[in-house]
C-alpha cells in the first residue's frame, strides 16, 4: 500500500497530470457569457511542481474580459489576480463599504487593518471589478497563474486583442478613455485622476462585425472612480505598462512576482500588511461582545444570539448589486434596440431602393413603347395615315348620300 501511494505521489509531482490536462481539447465560451470558462483544473497559488503554460489562443481567451481596461486598472487587476484567495473576502468588504470615497475609504481600510495584500486592497474602490473577479474564481485563479508564469506572453495577448478590436472598429477614444495607436496600443484615462471601467462583450468586440451593424457603442463606459492622492500608497498614480520592455510598473516599481518566488516576494508598497494586527482586533472585539452578553445575562435581559463579527466580513448590499445589474441590463437593452433600429433602417433603405428601381423600369418601358409607336407612325404610307372615312373610295362615299335622298323623297 505504501509503495502504491509513493508511486502515485511521484507521478503527480513529476507533472504528468498537468501534461495530460493540457492535451484535452479546448472549447469556446458560450454565447453571451461575461467571462470565459476555465479549461481543466484551475491552477492556484498552492500548486506544486512546474508552472502552468498556456498556448497563445488560451491566453487570448483568459485576458479577453479585461484587455480593453485602461492600463492603470488592467495592471492592478493582473497584480491582484496573483493573490486570488484574497479576492472573495475583499469583494464582500468592498460591497459593504461601497458608499465610501477618497479619504473616508482609505481611513476605513486602515482602521479595519485588512489582512490582504495591497495589490488586492488597491481594487477596493472598484466593487464591481472585485465582484466580477469573485463571481468567477476559476477564471481569476487562471488569470493569476498565467500572469505569474507567462507575464510577457500575457502582455502580448492583451496587445493582440486590442489590435483586433481596433481593426474591427470597436476600440476608439471616447469621453472616458483615450486610445493611443502605434507599435503598441495604449488605453489611458481621459482624465488621469478619474478611472472608468469599460463594459463590453468579448464575443462581440473581438469578432468581425455583421454587415450594417453600428459598432460605435460596443465598448461603453461604466462608472468611474476619482483617484486622488489618498490612494497613492496603493500604487495609484504610479502604475502603468512598459509595453516595449514587457514590464508592469506597480507603485513606480517593476512587478517581479513570478511563479518561482510567489511565496516569498514582497512588492514595495507604502501601506503596512496587517495580518497579525487583524487577528488581535478580532480577538478584542470577540472579548468585548462576550462581556456584553454576560452583562445582559446578569441583569436578566433576554439573551441575544450574537456572534463575533470578523473584520472584513461585510453585510451584503443587495440593493447596490440589483441597481448595477439593472443598469447593465438597461445598457444592453439600449444597445440591442439601437442594433434593431439600424437593421430596420437598412431593410427600409433596401425596400426604397427596390421601389425606385421598379419605378425607373416602368418609366423606361413606357418611354420605349411611346418611342416605338412614334416610329411606326412615321413609317406609314400617306394613305394609311388618313382617317378611316378619308380612306373610302368616292363611290363608297356617294352611296350613303343617295340612300339619304331616297329616304327623304315622299312615297
């Protein structure tokens, strides 16, 4: 039994399982899916053995939901994805504190002594982005693993998707984003202090448009966040891409976290990491709540069933989520209505063109008939041009006159 177990462990450690998984056929994402499904077992930070490798097509699928994000936001999302276990709790905390802005939000982050890496905390001003990542954790883990093991290839895949969307006419500058073309396509905020979150359907913007389809609104601008100096300790204002050098700059320092050093690498941030402090705060709050329960018991008050509230355990704000979903539904509905209107106008234009062509053909046929009739009249003999009465012989014209005289004579 021990021999079999050891052999099994050696087989898994040798990477044979990974190679078999990579050989499985890939499938395309379903129509209308906001995020692509993962292929095979999703990698995570606890995996042992060699780093995962993805072919170019798989990397394009992985980055497609975020490839058109502005460069600062895209860099922060890639860095946060490498700490995927922190994403669900961070998404709930951001949802619970969505009403906080600027210094109020940074104060809440500091007071709660959140235990997550600053790369994850940098996305707390964007609850919808964290919610999107938390709603599809297999994809988030896959994105983080790809960025850890193939940073250069991930950046190349982003550029290919951007060039594809631009060539089809979908990617263009708008009120919130500025698109800079060149050897590399850069997407930067129109206002550096206001980061917007674009929304689009990867199934649409990375495929050739249908004939007559209006592509102007395929990439919309969702909500935005004003990023002031209060967010600079988390890298905002100093995060960008060096596309030519294939380097990601986070908080004005190159991001050097890769698969081999992911357990020991610490990126330089100006904010502390509060894991030990958080546990002390949770213990203190639990002791205070327990004392309050005991005091109520002593005075005979009804005992309330209370549980210690852990730091970062938010109350889910269903109304906010419903409002965001409603806005997304209305925007999608407006796009569909505009597409339907464009299709209807195209059909009406085709019908009008057919009517004009039919009228032109009918007029041409009438003109041809008139021209042919006139030509026939011109070729007739003078005798044929006379009226029927004029073409009668003289004796035939006299007969009616004699008949009239005979009838008028008295009998």
